[in-house]
C-alpha cells in the first residue's frame, strides 16, 4: 500500500519528466494512477488534504482540455500542406492530381484540404458577363486575327482573366 511520501515522490518524478518533454498521454496516465492512489488513501482515512486531490483533478482536466483544443486526434498526423501553395498551383492551371504528385500525397488529400478551407476551383475563375468577355475576345482578335483557342486563353490570362 502506498503512503503519502510515495505520492509526493511520484509527483516530483512526474514533474521532472514533464520538464523533459514526455508525451502528454503518459503524463495523463501517471496522473490518473496517482489520483487512484490518493482515492485509496482517502478510503483508508489517511491524512490527505482534500485540496491536493482537487488540484490533481483540476490539472488532469486542464491537460485533457488543452489536448482537445490543440486538435489532438487519433490516427496519422495530417500533412503540412499550406493552402496558399495549393491555391497558387491551382491558379497556375495545375490539377488536383498534379498537385498531389508534387506533394507526394493522394488527390483525395488535396481535395479534402481544399474543402477544409472552402477553396473551390470554380472560385478561381474570373467573373465576367458575356458581353464583357465578348468585348475582350474581339479586342484580341482585332490585334491577332489568327489567334486560336490556346492563344486566346494565353492573351486573356496575361490580362489576369481566367476562364474555363
């Protein structure tokens, strides 16, 4: 059976381990064990101040809340894919599949990251009325009467206009 001095030693050991950056799961496990030991000491009418028990419970709950707010989840850690980089590649005309190959991830990962940030490929296209687009195309055709589809897309792109 553990006594108060055992609990104090374990708390000091745990404090030293926290200083050495051990995992949060391990710290929570050790705190839970110490809380169980203190509960047993209470049951045996040992001289334990209720504030000690309450403080350990508060610390344990605070660590759990911090883990939840930090987004700690189970499973594989997510890839670091800056959404600005994905958006840049998309605006350059790259497909989600090509971007996935560049990052070494699946196309689904790229698409889910886009969805997380509310990024849609359709948002990258210019919003022009038909009359405005017709006027721009006519202007390019006046200067370059033999311009085809690819040349037209290039001329419009050089003016910052992106169309489907």
